[in-house]
C-alpha cells in the first residue's frame, strides 16, 4: 500500500528537482476498517461519509472458494453511495493533476515574463555577492514565491476538499501552521539545492545536464535518508509502541525475513487525517517499522496484513530498485531539458533577461520543462510504482497469511480511491493496483492455498 509522498511532505521535501522527489517515501501504506459490524461502526464514527457493509466470520466462511466470485462478494459490500463518493473523489484528482501542472507552468510564466526572475536574481546578487550565495538566496525567494502563488489551490486541495469528503481532522490554524513548517523546510532545501546545482552548471559547461542528473540522484538518495529522520518528525510525533500482541506480531514477521528492526513505532496521524497508514523506512541496512495511530486501532489481522506488505517493500529492496529506476527517469528528464532549454533560451532568453542555462534566473524555465516531461511520463511513473505494489501485496500475503485481513484493508482504501476503474484508467492514473485487482489477488491466494475460511 505504498503511497506517493503527501502534498505537504512533497512541498517540504521538494527542492531542486520535481523528479528527485516525486515519489520518495517507498513503503507508506494505507489500510482499512475492521471486519464485522462493530468495526464498520468505528470506521463510520471516524468518517461518517464512508461506509462498508459489515461482515463477520460466518460471512467469510460462506464465501465461495472461487476467487472471482469471492472478489465480487467483497466488492458488493460497498454501498452504491460509497462507490459514487470514491469515484467522484478520485476522478476529481485527475483534474487536480492537470490544474497543478498548468499552475506550475503559469507560475513559471509569471516569473519569466517581464524579466521578473532576472530581477530576483539581481536582488539576490546585491545581498549574496558571491555566486553560490546569490543562487541560494534566489532559490529561497523562489520557494516563497511558488508557495504564495499556489496557495489558493493548496488550500482548496489540501484543506477544503479533504474536509468536504470527511477525511481531514485539523482545523485551519493547525493545518496552515504545518504548511508554514513545510515552507520553511522547503526554503532551506531549495536554497541549498539551487546554490549547488548552478555551481555545477557553471563548472560543467555544455555537459550541465549530465552533472544535473547526477545531482538529482544524490538528492533522491539524501531525501530517503533524511526524510524519515529529520522531516517526518516535524509533522508527527513518533514513539515506540508498548509491548503486546501488535509489537510481537510485527517484530516476528520482520525477524522472520531478516529485517533489522528492533522496535515498532506509532505516530499520531489521527490529528491530521482519518486515513490509516504504515511504513518501513530505512535505506542502506537500516529499518524502522512505523504504524499510525489510526491503524493501531484496527484488528490484529489487518495490522499483520498491512505490515506484511510494508516489510515486502524492504525485503525485496524496493527502495534500492526505485532509486535505480528513478535515476534513469532523472537522466532522461535532464536530456530532454537540454534539448528544450537550448531552444527556449535561444528564442526567448534575451527577452527574459537570462544569460544562459547556468544563470539561476533560468530555474523557473528548468522547472517548467521538467514538469512537462514528468506530466507526459505519468503513466510510466505510475506503472513503476504499481508494479512494486503488486509485488509487495503478494509478499505480504505469503508472510502474514491474512487474505481476509488484506481484503478488508483494501476495501477501506475506497474511502479515497475508485475501487473498480477501467483497464486504461488504471494504467494511466493509478500508482497502486485497484481494489478489484488487489482483492482478487488475495482471494486467489486463499483459493490456491486452501485456507480456512
């Protein structure tokens, strides 16, 4: 149940490259509501707009062994109003992807038009004097400018819309305070990244895109190392969970597959959202199993199913594989940027007040070009992530042996994800498999393994 990094964390972690930080939290999960009538009531109390018809052990025992029939039975527990709400929310996200993309291009246009970006560079020059500090100051100003210009859409997407669908738990004050924290982090990151990037560009000359690619990969690795340790705790409190069934079950699964974790942590996501999540964070031989407090309220079978999936990401080296795969994406993105930047600067550079690609004032143009590339590559990026999700799903089923717990968890994802998309819709827009696909996988495992019920 890997999830791309949230909008808030993306803005906190995004520095130089949209490419380097599009999907840096490998192993973040969203899980589900408890089975049985009491559990559904609990989920409804958290988000009264979201409902799933209850089920009990007798219902599960009566499920057909055939995976197709069992999948239909699970999906039939979603009331029509729940499906309609999930479809509306998720399909609205398609439009938000477009509006965010167009807004990014518009912001680049505003900064480049009338030599605004060049004026910001000149202002930074008067303060910073030396080239590195000038460019770092420019990067910090750019981060603030983007924050201000995109704030209306940010408020709608991250606050108004989430409250309208009943998934947000913060009032505006605490929510906006976290946006300001994210801005502060982003200012620091972008100042550092732009300062280093343009120092590399000046040194590299015509091979700037090669050096930029390498720096992008370095940033990607650093984000995976630094994010869980330094950035995540700015938004949530992490603490070891008490000894008990959950800790024992999670560590038993981790140790069975050689995951070097000696503790399980809980974080207070409920103060922000109704969603359930978990992740196994770590790289280069480190690991930390982290469950949010919404998930901790769920039955052990679901916690095991979700954690088994997350452990799968770690055991199958999905973080390392992701770095390699996304390194290729970054290199292609910079190669595309070289082609586009050469042409755009030759045609418009003088009117925008830009002296060349090594001029930090051209940063909005670089971001616009990379955004176009990433927007076009969306189906490829989603397929990369979705493929790892399928692998982790199947690993988790074999490890936790909880097909019903997993199916219950997937049902709850329909709080914010369309459960049964068309084939091409899933290929283009889904970074996770659909609910139908995942439940069918669980029921096929149940059929093949002959588990009871």
